[in-house]
C-alpha cells in the first residue's frame, strides 16, 4: 500500500508542468508588528490563486506540508513556535487514509521573535506544494529576508527617499511652502484671516483654536487627496502598481510634456499675460458655505483659500509632488505634509501672537515682483520635465549645452528685472534700487557666471541633479581625461557593449548596460560586478556621479577593480521579443527600463534610485548595498570592502 501511495504522489506531481511553469499559484508577502521592548511578530501571508490550495503545517508522511525555516541574525532569537492564524479546511483523504488540512485563497502565519540591540534580520525559507483538482506543483521554496528594529527604520527611510534623501525632499517642500506665502494670492489673506478669527470668535482663546483648526484643514486639503490616491492604488494593486503609476508620471513623455506646457503657461500667467483661476462658481459655493460658522464653516474657509490661491500655488505643488514621485510611494505624502504645514503655519502663529501682524510688510507692488521672480523660476524648473522626456526617449533635442544656454539667458533676464531694467504689465515703478533687490541681483548674476564654464564642459556639481548628463554635450574641453590609464576596460567587448550606442557611463568609464552580458564578462576577467540601478530622470543619480564618482580614487577603483553595469530603470526603448520578461502576475515587460526595474524589485526588493550593489561569484552580494550618500570616504570604503570580500 505504501508503494502504491508513493507511486500515486509521484504521478500526481509529474503531470505536465508546462502550464504551471507559466502560472504563479502562490504569492508571498510579509510584514512586522512591533510589540515593544524588543518583541516583534513576523507576519507571513500566502495569497493562493483561485482553484488552488496549499497544505497546512502537517506533518504528513506522503504530502509536502507547508513549512518554514528561520535563520535569525546575531541578536535575534525565535520566541515560541510558528502558528497559523488562519483556520485550515480539513477532510478525510480516501487515497492516503488520513485527515488532511489545507488553505485556500489566503493564509496568515505568525512567528514571535526577540531582538537585542539596534535590530537585525531573519532569513525565511518557506517550502510548500500547491495543488488543484487535477495536479500539483513540485515542492517549491520561497526565500526572503525580514528586517527588524533600527535596521528596518533605516532601510525604510532610505527606500522612502528614493531619488535622494527624504530629508532633502522635506526641507525643499518646507521652503516651497514658505515661498508660496509670499505670492500675491496668499500673502494679503494672512492678516485678513487671522483678524477675522480674533474678532469673530468671542474670545482670544477661541480665536486661536479656530485659527489652529483652519491651519489643520489647510494641511488636510493638500495632503489627504494624494494619500487617498496612494492608499487606493496600494489596496487594489499593491506597491508595484503604485510605483508603476509614479514611475509613469516621472518618466513617460506624455505627463512630462504636459507638465512642461503647464509650467510655461503658469510662468506666462506670473509674467502678467493672463490670470489663471478656478471656476468662479466653485469658489463662490465654497465661500458661501464658510459663512455658516462652526467647524464646517472653518473647513470651507480653508477650502476657499486653497481654491483662490491655486493660480499661485498650483505650479509649486506640482513641482513638489513630481519631484517626490521618483522615490518610494510614501514620499509624496510626506513631502506634501511638509509643504502644507509650512504653508499653514503662519495662520496659527499670527493667531497666537497677533501683535506680530503689525510687523508684516504692507501689500503692494513688491508682491507682483515676487510673482514675476517665481515666473522666471518656473521657466527654469519646467525645462527639467522636457529634459527628462528627451533623455528617456533619446530625442536629443535638449542636450546639456542647449539646456545651459537657456538657463543662462533666463537668469540673466531675471537679474536685469531685479535691477529694474525690465518691467512687466502689473509692475510698480522702481524709483530706486533697494538693498534687498541689489543683493538678489548680485546672487543671480553670480549664478549666471557660475554656469558659463559649463558651456565648455565644467562639471557644475551644484547643478548636476538638474542638468542633462555631460555625455550629451558636444564639446567638452579636455574631455574625459582619466586620472589613471584605463586597464582592461578598454577591451573591444566593452567598446561594443549592448545598448552602448545610446547609453553611456559618466567620466569616460566603460561598462555594460545588460546584466547577463556584464555577468559573463565579470566571470571571464575574474572581477566583482558594480551594479548601478539608475535612471535618466534620477536627480540624485546625477549628483552622485558628479560629486562622488568624480573623485579620482573612486574612478580608479571602478576602472581597475570592478566590472560596471548600469541598469536604467526608466529607459523606454522597446526590446526584441527574445528579451521580454513575464512577471509572476503574467504581465509582459517589453521596455529596457521596465525589465531593469522588475529585476531590481524581484532580486533586491528596491524600486528607488540610485542603488548600488556589489556582486561576486554566483550572484553573491558582497556586503550591504548602498543608496544615495554623498560621502566620498564612505563610498571608497564600500568599494574596497567589496573587493576584499570577493578575494576571500
């Protein structure tokens, strides 16, 4: 009988698997619950396709029960046994003569752990077998690593930063929030609104409470819509879908051209060509609701402010959001929260200290000057959207010198405007030049002088994140004079690397743009791989290349000790059908960028750039990968440790 059962099970698993190979029956995910005091609960979830099931924890003699192998790092210990939170369906199996339990649709497992110190990791290997009414998959393993404690917090911050430090995004958003206050749509409303609350609330205390609610509603109106959008996309499609949406917004030519046109239109409005306003019926309806009083009235007052100030804050909000979508999916929420908090803060501060209102400058022509200055800034910033589309699709319309020439002209005109040499329709007469305008003009013209050497190939490190790559410039004085003579990287196989006709590495470095080709070459020359997950629209990738990669020591190590492969995650070139990739969900990826982005997500669990991985033999990762960090010393140590690990 035992022989018969074994034969049956073998035949069951050997049913032709060609269909099963194309279908992912079980999808695994995991999360962590922090119970405090170093106690954590690992939650491991299996999503089982319709018509399929996996077996419970068993044990069984003839069936592969679901099982987990945990490998905690130092400082992490398992606390108790694994438990299945979901209830298994149980039935008596006539063939095996035993009661069998199995799970359908979704099952959750939990394992408690204790962590000493700052944190750690738990490597998990899940083994399972999925079956339906007619066949089964072979026993399958799924391996992943769960990060705990402070290490998880650090990783979350790095992931959330995506294209650069999350803190830099927050600081930039705060500065834009304060800048929006100085626009003529908003500034006059600060004293008017605060005075209204102080006079119509019955008491100073009540007025301060109402003004605080007013500020909170402003924050909510800016932050909640984007948060709801992200939550909905995550619930319906998961992180990958949300990331795909933001990646599309950040790199596809359609939204980038639209944003470019919108920025130019807003700039023309700031210059006084016309006035952009939302439909008056919408504003009037909101204003009418605000007169009802109470918390509802305060909310509609905040909504009225948001609507009325749209013509001034619209492009600023758009700039903040688009910049943050290049990172992890939560970045737009965090940055919009920072922007709206800075924008709303003065309303609360002046309500608590009304005497400060007397120190505010009076409204006047200076507000229109602020608007015009923002118009020049909008022209410069809007050019970035056109540049991203140009780089991603290789149109070669906006090379580095063309981009720089436009910026030099724009900021030269801004300097002349500050000096009173250029006037717009709504400007007041400048009878004399104030110290403030003179200081700003000096700063602007200094910036122009700084940019001019860039026309001959100066690196302009301060602008590296905004400019097209130096490789797009036709004339570079002393082009790519390397610190040391190139070694094996000048071989013909590197010169003719796949995609090297339109993709290039910075500083004259030679390398690959295809993972398989790079791995084969690395094995041939017996060197570790330096994997650079990058993107055409990645601001901080360019900054890392200009500030860190430009260091002679870094270049020497990259040239002599590594084989470099740059994987662009936003390139839109359509690959030959033989290079297409089908994901676990059945989606076919056809572009170079999507294939590389999928590889980064499935292999290393990241969807943000820059991300640097050192890979040794047989795909071994040599140490902790590195993200955006401008420490040259840290990067050098990172590279040297990778070489040391490879030679062990």
